[in-house]
């Protein structure tokens, strides 16, 4: 514990809150200088001996920079390829063809949690993006963010006891600074702060992972990353009441609305495995601020892209996933994440009953708002007032997209402890509930 004194030397404000929250004032400054033995008549005074010491830092820094540049040049002479990669990561440039090896999924792959799809995406990315590095708040097995076979980031000064076998990271592979899995420990705020520092230093593309509800602990560091426009990737899993038995303490409700309110943070909640891959592509390439990926614990259907719109629509924040056969829709269903598949089932029911409907997948409000108004109007035609939003989170803000005439199926209460599918059903996230809400709107609007 470091014991300090605020306003040290001030005769009247030493160790008082006034020294923190307000200026000392001209007279108190004069008295403080007298108490400390400084000249009372000089303003912004720096003693010559202190100034000389500060000036030494210029030469010391120049010499250190020269030594560093010599080391980089020497690397270029010995291994031009390594030197080129080094300069590339420092500038933030991605390797050519970095997207080529990312996975693609079909319904034959079966239902898949988006956290599991994220694991496949991050594994493929780590092979081609050498500066992707990070970890979680002691939750790697749950967030699916272990970079398998790429070792643990630990001090190279660590020496095992004499006679012990060679060290190996928990993730396999080498220990030392070459390891790319960081074990942050259960300290989400510090984890996010460390990631911000890594991003601002340059050269590293850091990610930090935990359960979505624990993003609350990270909030000050997330805000600082957004203020600094730092390229940090947050991986938040267990994204809703759908996580199940962990109950209300772990089931996020207000976090989506809260983080959407944060400027310069791009938030994505993908609907299936392919949207998750697209979200990871955006996270890696987006350099004007942090990106948050909000992923499920529960398995979701892998949507059939041979009959639905391609997942590349994620790049625009929202896109028409499935539309009515002809003409304009009578009602629009807008959903995010795990609720998109619920909206699709409701769409099928409405279609069977002769009601023209459209399903819009909206993984990112931020990206959608950045699109031209003309594109937004093609997705959400202003003339179609009957709109239903479906999201297992706070309803706050959805009025922007459904308007005063629409319906919001959301969550303005805490969750419950039960299997995820039961919680979702009991709290209204079912195709039947969506169909009922849509019909109610149509009945009240009496559209032609």
C-alpha cells in the first residue's frame, strides 16, 4: 500500500478534498511554494537541475531508437521474409488472402452454437494472422477462444525445477513470449485494459473473452478503447437467457442496449455459424474502434443459404434474409442472433396462411446505421408500418426500427433458472408468439 498526501505542502488544503476538486488559488500557491522552499515569484518554474535531467531523455531516446532500427535492419539482412512480416503487423496490414481459409457451413453440419462456430473461425484466422493474440477471464473452455497448439504467453525467464520435463503451455506448444494464449485470470476490467494497451502499442491484434453478462466488469476499459479507437476484439459468449440453468445472474438482459449506446463500439450478434464467420471477418478488418462479438452457448440451426440470402449481408448490419414470394411484405419480422431462426419459423407459418412477410436479420445496429438511407429503406421500406422485432434482451431502442405502430418482443425483466429452451419458451420467444404479434398488428392496421 502506497500512502500518499494530496495537495502536499499546501498549508490549508493538504490532505483535503479541495486539493482534488478545485484550484489551490493564487495565494495558496504562493504559501505552498514558501512551505516547500521554492521561489514565490516564479510561475511554471522548473529548477535548472531538473530541466537538465529531463533533457537527457532526448539523447537517451535517440540512442535507443537508433539501436532498435539497427536490430530491425539486421533482421532484414538475415531474414527478409520475417522482417517484412514484422513491418506488416506494425502497420496493421493484413496478409494477402487472409480470408480464404475461413470455414463455410451448410445445414449438413447440423445445429451449432455460435461460440463453436467462432472457435472454428478463430482457429483458421490464427493460422494466417500471426499477430492475433489473446485469451479470456479464466473461461477459455467456455468461450471457445483457445488458440490450440499455439502455446501460452508467459515470461521467458521462467525456469522449471531441476530435473523437471520441458515446460509446455496448457494449450500445447511453447511457453514464453512466443505463446499466443494469454491467461488473464478472473479480472475482466484489467483484461480489457491490457488489450487496449496492446492495440495502442501496435503490432498486436488482441482479443479478450468472457461471458456477455461480465462485460459489465469491463465497461470502463471498453469505453476507453472506444474513445481511443483501439482495434480490440471482444468475444462475449452465453449471450442471453438461452444459456439456461446458470440463471438470472449469468443471463444478460440489459447489456445489448447498454453497449449499443457506446459510441465507436461496433457490436455484432450473429444468427448462425455463417454469420459468425462474417462477424469475425469484420472484427479483424475493422480498424476504427473496438468490435464486440456476442455469441450463443446453445446450438442454433445452420441456415440454408441455398434458399436464403448469403451471410455476407452481415457487413451491412442488416439484410433481407427471406422475403415474400411477390410484391411488398405486409409485415416485417426483424431479429438478431438466436431469435432469427424463431422469426424464420414464424415467417413460414404466416406464409402458409397467405400473409406476406419478410425476415430481416439485423446482427449490427451500428453497421446498419452507417449505410446510406437508400439501402436502409430497401431493407425496411418506410411504407410498411407493421413490424415486429424479436430479441432476447431489453426492448430499449427498438422503437427506432419498429416505429410507434410496431411490436417489440423482448425482455424487460430478469431471466430464470431452467433449461434454455424452456426459459425462451416461457418468456415468449416462440414462432407462435411472433405470429400472434404480427397478426395483431395487421388486424389493427387493416392493410389492403
